[in-house]
């Protein structure tokens, strides 16, 4: 737990630095509005990617890929090729098992939270 939080905090700091650098180069200055826009973009993309990875790792798309394999294998004239297609392909959930989505998910949530705090400051100042 402690290692995961430390990795998430480091990833958040890197994201924060990238957000400031990107907002400076894209908008020409580091303003509160530029930070809000850039952090919203980065956090949205990372939240989407981490949630997609999490759903895929849980096996949601395994049934779909297995069905497609059966359909494409049944259209093959060679019986040996049909068996190879059905048995040798690994499902997407097995392909993504080594990936850890917790640091990326937590860091993107922290970046999204910092964007919300900045948005609150922007509208109340």
C-alpha cells in the first residue's frame, strides 16, 4: 500500500510538472485558466485510459473476443487452423495482467481534484 501511494504521488508530481510545462508552451504563460484547461485534458485522458485498462483486466472483453474467434475460426476451411485460432490466442485480460492501474488512476484523480480546486479558486476570486 505504501509503495503504491508513493508511486502515485511521484506520478502525480510528474503529471503536475508536465501540466505546467504544457500550459506554458501552449498558452504562452502560466495562468490559472491555462492550468485548469490543461489539467482537465490530461486528467480526463488518463482517467479514461486507466478505467479502460481496469475494465479490460477484469475480463469484460474476454467473452466478446472469444465469440469473434469462434466466428472467424468457423469460416476457415482448414480444421487445424480453426483449432489453432480458438486455442492459442490469449484473452485481453491475460495480456494486461502485468499492468498496475492503481498509481495512474490515483494520480489522475489527484490531478482532477487539483483542477477542481483551481476552478473553485478561479470562480471565487
